C-alpha cells in the first residue's frame, strides 16, 4: 500500500477555495460596475435589490474562502515545520503590485467612463476582470503571509 501524500488534498482544497473566492470577487465587481455604469448614464431608476444581493453574496463567498485558505495554510505550516514556503519579502511586492494596479485601474476606468458621451449601460468585463486580478493578488499574498491559524 502506498501512503497518501497529505499535501495533495490540501492543495486541491486551496485551489477550490481560490476558484470560489475569484467567482465571489467577480460577482462583487460586476455588480459594482453595473451600478457605476447606470449612474454614469444618468439612470435614476434606483439600484435593484438583486444587485445588493449579488454584492453581499459575493463578499460573503470571498471572505469565507479567504478565511478558510488562511486557516488551512497556517495549519499546514504548523503541522509541517520543515516545509519551506516562499520568503516573506516576495509577497509584499506582490501585494503592492495588486494594490497599485487596483487603484490605477479604478482611476483609469473612472476617467474613461466620464469621457464617454453616451455612457455604456453594461459593465466592462475587462475592467471587472482586472479588478478581480488585482484584489486576488493582494488576498493571495495575505494568505501566504499567514503564520498562525485564525481563531
């Protein structure tokens, strides 16, 4: 009989948490961009309840997955003290690039949206994906920097 490598199931769970968190972030930024696009177009009909539900469920999904990933990673490091994660100095620039990219992208998108004469009513998929990428970089770095389990 071969022994089961305990790292492999943990990696699958971490990958699943990463995918679900990315979907949750996509839900949040899609709904927010939809609200911004409607307001820029002068649509004063109000924000539907489904948009608020999408934002809330996306935030809930993302936070739950982020917390699970941080806790699992810290537990893995505590159970396997001989494992060598990436050095801490590597993750700070990753988080910095994500944060700067997020702010830069938001400013760029806001100025682009203000320049459109007939403002688009649909969310910009490229912008939503860029925001998700930037926030995912920051959240991934925060998971990797976790040393102790959350309580």
